[in-house]
C-alpha cells in the first residue's frame, strides 16, 4: 500500500523518494524501511507523510502496526 502511494505521489509531483524524504526531514532509506514495515516513522512524521500522500494519519499508523 505505502509503496504504491509513494510512487503515485512521486509521479504526480515530478519528484523522487529522495525529494520526498527531504520534505519529511529524513532519508530515502528510512522511507524504504517504512514501506517494507521494517520501521515506523515518528508521530509527527507519520502525520506529514499521510498529509502528503493523501492518507488518513490514523489509518497509516494502524497500517504500520498491522505487520502481516
């Protein structure tokens, strides 16, 4: 889910993961870890990420918790 939303955002905004990471004050590596559910962003970063990707921050947080 997160990978798809990131790719859609990048394509729609003409940016890459590094640019998204810079906007969030993190690294592209951190974003990759989040997408693979190997780590979880901080609460404020989660809110900003959700905002940028057009997601509900609570649902995004729950997605991270539901490591299938």
